[in-house]
């Protein structure tokens, strides 16, 4: 069965530090890839997505992610985090033959210290 | 444009009871998916409905069921509640079934937090 791994469960950074959250998936076929963010007390919001084309995708709030097919990875990056980035981040995979079903990673809780 | 709405937002039940949760998709969206979010298991797919038909099902026991109405609103039901069913239940809607795409993105609602005592 397919799975999604997020290696960092908790990350603590100071403001202005750079961020990279790892995401690896196990699925041999074509996939769509997503990063979602869940701010405290709020619902899941789409941060960015990859369907095809340029493997470097840009999302909202200065986030970007790079799809490396050979490594089955879709890591999330931000050059300079802000206190308002404190949230839980989820990587998700949607295989082409799985309808609208998303398989999520376990999430990474990011705390940004002011 | 209103987002995905879920009712109720909070629910407390006792073991053995059954519960029904409701989801209204974004206007025009015809596909509804349900997910369970728990601290231990994370976000797990329950099922997907499109045109009143279940299109996809996750690995959950038969106590978890759902349905979709002709107006695309969906309900999920959990019978014989167990303590482990305490979770945030999320509903997501998209325009149509089939693979997600730039023209068929999925939007999540705020969830229903179910506590089983």
C-alpha cells in the first residue's frame, strides 16, 4: 500500500530561519503531490500543489516545494519563516488511479519563536 | 462563494451510540470525501462519494458508512461508537470524481470534532 513519510515530527525555528520539511512517498506510478497547512484552530488549507511540468512549484506565503521523481520526494521550503508560520504541515499524495483520495503523511508541527 | 460547511462542529457521544455527521460541499461541487484525523493515526481517508455513489473506500470497519444526496450534500454515520472513534472528521469537496487536477482541486471544511466517552 502507498505511504507518505514526513521525517520531522516537530520543528522549532527562530524567525528568519530557513525551513525545509521532508516528504517521501512510496508509489511507483504517476502521482499528484500536495502540501497542506493547518493553523491552530483553523481548517486544512492548500499551500501548494504539483500536477506536472516544472518540478519546482511555488505556493502561497512564500513557500515552495521541489518534486524529485528519482527520490520520490516532495520537500517543502521557505527561505525565511515568520511567527505566523506556526502550524502543522501535511504532505499528501494522490495517485492517478485513486480518484480524489489523498494519502497524507503524519504531519510536522512547526513552531516559530519570535 | 461559501466554503465547505460541516455540522455539527462539536459532538459528544457515549460508547455504543451512533452518530451522523453532515457535510455541505461548495456550490457546484459534486464529489465529497471524508477523512478522519486523530493524533495517533493522522489523517486517514474514509470514503468518497460522487453522484450519490460511493467511488472509493478507505480501510475502516463497516461501522463507518456514508451517503450522498441528489444535492451533493453528504452524511457519514458511525454506529456502535468506540472510544477510538474520537477524532476530527473532515469533509472535502471537489468539482468531480477522478484524479485531482488543476481543474479539480479539493477543498476542506472545518471538521466535526467527535468525542466518545
